[in-house]
């Protein structure tokens, strides 16, 4: 591994090493309110999400005190998504991993800041959901670039991008019709985690296994693609069923 890859992986391991400290501390604290009110996910349960909110606390609190605009976090999220794409094009996977992580952090903090500062608006909600799609699309374009040597990996990336957009579209269309559906195994948080972890670990895993560089990333993207399409199908079926029953009740 290169020094950059080694440093990136060491930093990730150092962050994960905070989990035991949180486990001890969490015995005497209540679950973060916003984590508690959201439904549990298959891959990222309450405890992991609560740990991450605790980890972000030292960043979130100063931003709230400074009354930083949530819109700024939305724009930064897009910027980090574009930066991730550039890092992929330059074949700097660890850098891409950190840009993806920072984009996800911005996505978390913008909503938390808006609620903490009493700035929850339709304008902000629209920017949040729409700019997330810009960031994600840019990131997957970069992934397609770095995996362009093998046709199946390009197809996997296209599936991941299309599935990710379908997941978001199904939810948005359902909400527009009065049906809230946030379930599924591959939501945005899961997609970001899988992609970022693959970026950090690809060098170590592929070198250790004697695989071609990018193999772990390609596998992760394939998993994201299948999981995203499955999640989009699940949401579509659930929303359609709910609407069908509602329509029957009106007739």
C-alpha cells in the first residue's frame, strides 16, 4: 500500500477504536433523539447511528453556536461529492473515500442544524434532497471512470447509480401523494458507508489477496446496485399497495 492508503486506513481504524469508549458511555445516556425517532435499518442499527451522532457532536455543537446556515452544508455536500469524483478520476481511492464521508457528514448535519436553529423550511428540504442526488450522481460518474477497464464493472456502476436515484424518486413520489416510505436495505447512509469503506480498504485487501486493484470497490458497487434496485422495488410495491387500498376506500 502507498503511504496515503496506509494513513487513510489507520485513521479509519482509529475512529472505529472509539466504539468501546462510546459503549461504556452509552450505558449512562439516552439514545440521540433524532436517531430514536427514525426506523431501524438492517445494516445500520440504532447503536451504530447513535455512536456516529456522538462522534459528530464536537463538530455539530460549534456549528449550532455559530448559527451556520444549513444551506451552506448542502452546498458543501455537493462540493465534496464532486471532489470524490475528481479523486476517482485521479485514481486516489482513499481521498475519494474521505470526500464521500465528508459529503455524508454534511448531509447529516444540514438537517440537524436546521432543526436546532428552527430553520426547517420547504426551500431547505428541497435543496437537501435534490443536491444529494447531484452529489451522488457525480460520485458514481467518478466510480465509472476508475472502473472503466472492465465492462461488467461499468454496468454495475450504472446499476448502482440508477438504483440510487430510483430509491430516492420512489420515496419522493410517494411523499408527494401522501405516503411516507423510508424502508429498504440500501438507503443513502448504507450506500455511502459501503462505498467509502471499499475506497479505504481496497488497497489493503486486493494487495493481501493478490487481486487486481479496484476489485473490492467493484464488488461493493455491485452490492450497492443490487441492494438499491431491491430497495426501489420494495418501496414501489409498498407505496403502490398503500395507494391502492386508499383509492378503494374512496370509491
